[in-house]
C-alpha cells in the first residue's frame, strides 16, 4: 500500500515538498479568498464567523523539490489567505467587516507537530496559540467531536466551517465521519484528498481489501463486480474503477454537491482532490477557482453535463512552474469553448422536458455535479440559445433576459415556442 508522506525532524531541515503539493495549496488559497468574498457580499455586514480545520496539518514548512525554496504549508495558507481576504474586502467598504476566524491544526506525528509549533513561533504566530489558533497532537478522528462542539457553540445556526482533510493515502477518513460533519453543520464544507491510484494498485478481492473498504464506508464500490474481473476484462480498468469509486465516495460522505478533480503526481500515481458541500453556490465557487487557475488541473471527461467527473493536475504541465506554456486538456480557452458548446447541445433536453419550464437555479442545481462548467458557462450557453431562438428566459417580473450577465436563479427557462409576445 503506497503512501506519500513527509518526514519532519525537530531542528532538522524541512522535508522536500513536491510541486503538486504547492498547486493544491494555490487552489486552497484562491478558494478561501473567494469564500470570504462570497460570504461577505452584503455591505451592511459587520462580522463573519468562521472555523477553519486542517485535520492533517503536517509540520507547516517544506523545501521545494526543484528550486530548494522554503515553502510554508497548509496551516499558513489558512492564516495568510483569511488575513489577505479580510484586508481586500474592506477596501472601499463603508462599514468595516471583521472576520472572526478560529483555526484548528491537528497532526498525529509528534515530530511534525513539534516542527509546526516551532514554525508558528518563528513566524510570529506564537501568541495566538491557545487563542484563535488551536493545536492538537493526535488523529483528526479523535478530535473531530470536540471541534464539532466548538463550531456548534460558535455558529449554532449554520456551523460555517471548512475542513481540509489532506490525508496520507485513502484510509484515514471514513465516510461516516464526513456525514457527521454535514449532519451537525449544514454550512460546513470539506476538502478531501484520496489516493485513488494507490488504492487501485493495492486492491484485490482479498479480505484485507474488503476490510479497508468497509472501514472507510465503501463496502461495494464496483457495483457487485470484482477487482480481478475488472482488471482482466476492462481495457482501461483504472479509469473504470475510478468512475465507480468516485460515485460511491461522494454518496458515502453524504454531500449534496461536489467536485472530484485529480492531481497527477510524479511517481506516486493519481489522487483526488474532492470538494464536498451542501450548497450549489459553494460548488460553483470551487469550480470557478479551478477555471481561473487553469494551469493546475486537467480534465479527462466530457465537456458538458455528462462527463466522468475526474480532473487532473500534472506538475510537468504547470506553465507557472515550468514556463513551458499550456499543455494537455486544461481549464483553458479551448476547454471553455468546448464546455459552452456541449452545454448548448445538452441543456435543451432538460428545458424542453418541463412543460412549464425550469428555473435557472433548479437547472444548475440538478446538473452541476456532473459538469466541469461553472454557472458563468451555463449562462453563456443559455445566452447563445436565446440568440438562436431555441429558448426564452423570463424574469419573475415578466421581463425577458437576453444577456448572460443578467440571468438569475429565479429566472424561468422555457422553449421559445411557449412564449407569446404581445403586440401593441
């Protein structure tokens, strides 16, 4: 069973971090910034209460594998991104907004934990430990209930929080644990890593594999088929197993909305970066982040609403890192065009299937999980369908919508023949 892990030694040099780790941190940073801006959109709002949880925090510092540059880890991504977002959102704001964030950093390895403590102190965060920064040496599973109680007391109605569960491998975060987070906190979000290639390489029809899958709440990921049968009969068995397992994984976690992207590492196989939430807006914001950071992830599925939802990052294809420009199928302009064109072909079937039409919000909610597109691309496709006179978009007031930028969740999408235009 292959695991990617780092070794922190108190007083020693930081371990080497691979480029895909920092790509993942870039996405986390961008998402946290967008998250704060989304939640603080009302100008009269004065306080935003959040809890940020890093369940596998590590030692908080690395050396880049290629450049040797010191790079800070995910705890500092949390701290810096929230501080930067608070500063940015208060520029020109008539009423200042304060982000009341509490941080929980959990690390099971005692050496890594001590390095994290030292790194926090060295970077001026020591006085915050025991105040808004909470450190725990132990397993996330063992501290999850206490953290959940803290969140419930701080934010009793929504439980607004983000859990980063960047596990080493695939066996440390049972689906039941994530289900309990969502059951307790309806506004919680989870970002989970899952070493899917390591699991596929290890998996067999043995009792050991069966026990591991049962422990992480994936008892029958292949719909009754066996690993041996699939590995010997499917021409692309790895892709087939991934397509089965991602569906079982999100079902096990109990999330209503999700994105499943994969990162391709060098020498360690693919792993998933899974974003789980209960709200389509959260899913949309994360998808938009991936489009805006199009050097980080590559998608291998379809472009519309019938894709196999697996998206990937390869450090060798990251032009920010290599300076070699765009390579592969990224979230770039050709992918955008393909997505809009596919949506134009596929969305009408959902609109024409409803005699009374369907709202934009419901259309997006019911199809977004299986598409790489964000809401902006849905709206662009709908604008083009209006231009082609295939559909009409009607606001609750009765006004017609013609531009993507004006489409709102409550607008009704109907086949064009259902609209009678009065003439004076």
